[in-house]
């Protein structure tokens, strides 16, 4: 499934990488400990987290993740947004909790 | 042992000790009891660092003056990313300026039955107040902002138990951000220090992170300094003029 379909289905706000939404998503991962995400996320995953520190972009970039969804309407730091554009990692915002976002993604067939 | 012309000598410092103000610490850890135990263990310098509060620091300092133990006032602040940062300060004015910022960004009320009591005591072991804030919680302060604030207030910013997965900087952020400007990294388990970048990044310290009396001084850092003050500690961490920190 493409990112743009997910953005539409979940009503996500696009904070960075608006020109990258044709990207394919192959799976998903949820986690707030970046050490865990580094160890377990797979290439092409959509990552759901509440962390907004700039390190999330480095993690997403090295693991070649499709995009990051921030939950609870978290606002990313300026430097995080800047780095996201540089590294071509879309940042999407949801008002929902991690549990609800993951549930919806699962229903859409992202597994 | 004396080194160099500045009369620098080695002492034992345990810079991360809790008191009964921390909900997760033993109630018997009154400021006076902590200082007396530190003296018994041969520590010349201690740091009092409760979770998100510094209200037991003045009593600890007065006890320290009575017992001949130097006390540096500090706080273990939980950042928005759930990283624990120690802020150590030279004056109570700076320390309580940080406390004000922390309190403003710390939501919730403590539930003593779940998290434990948060006792403010004086130097005579009398209970002065119960802190009602949810000190075990996380502030909304982003890590870089928190470190910046501590530095603006002339304090030292140290990543607490940097090698530990829970509330350590490596676990939460995956790797050390290189532009954070930390003054030191505290290692919880010296056997795991290989996980952290030696030589290139901030220097290491080791402390007990004691939550019970018996653990005070279980681990400590050797500081070679002219006098047990924050200013001298900063020079130890920078390795200036014969001063050093050794773990």
C-alpha cells in the first residue's frame, strides 16, 4: 500500500516529506525505545512512535523505513523536521494513541 | 596523595544519591541519614539527585556541614524522551531555578500507595512536608533544551546510567546525539562501558544511584581536585591542570 492511501485513510497530517507519499509501505513497527527499533524494524516499515527527537530520523534513515507516524499529536522539534526533509523521511501526525493507530493500520492490511 | 602545585588530591565522590523525597527510595533515607552513611563509607563529596525535585538538598547540605561531607545539590530530571539527566549546581539559586522550570512542565499528582511517599525532611530528621507532584513522571522538556537550561544556570549536565536500557540515553535514543554538550556520562555498570564511546565523547563517571542506605558509596568516582566544589568538579571532567576523574 502507498503512503498517500494511508494518509487519507487515517486522516494524517503531513509535516515533512509531502512529495514522497507515492512510497510503498511493506510492513509496520511500533516502539519508543530507539535501541529496540534499531534492532527490530525492517526495511519499508511504517514506524509508529511518540518520540520526536532528531535521532528518529537517523534511525528511520539507516533502517530504510518508509515513514514515521507521531502519535498523540506530538510536535516534532524544528531540527527533526529539517533532518526529515534532508533524509527524505516523511513525518505524519495522528491525534490518536499508538494502540489505535496500529489497529487501524492492521485493518488496512499493513502487517 | 598530593599532585602538582595546586594541592590537588584524590577523593571519593558518589554524585548520584537519592533521598526519601524520591518515591522509589527508602523512607529511611533522610538527608541526615544519607550524609552520615556517606561519611561512614569514606565519601568526601556527594551529589543529592532526587527525581525531578531538589527539596531535600538544603537539609542535606546543612547535615554535610555538620558532618564534614561536601554536598553538591542536584536533580535527576526526566526529559520528554524519558532520558534521565543529572543537573548539578554550585548554588541553590541556580538549582531551584531549574526546579521551577521542571515543575512547570511536570504533570500529575503522586499516588503514595502506588509510587511511594515523597518526604521533605530537615537536617534534624523531622518531616517538613510531603511533596504531592508526580515526581516519578516525565517532564515535557526536550533533551537538548534541558541540557541547554542546565548550562545556562551554570550547572553540569550528566546522562544518568547512560548504559542502562530503562531511562538511559542509549536505550531511549539508540545512540548518543553528538551535539548535546553533555559534561559526563554516568555508567551504571562499569562492565558495560564498552557500549559507550571512550575518549571521543564526554568523560565517564560512576555512582551508586542509591535508593537505599546500604547502597550509598557502593560505586564511586575518584576525583583529583583542590577542593570539593562544583567548579573544581568541572575542571576534573575537563582534565585541567592535574585534575581528573577516574572510574
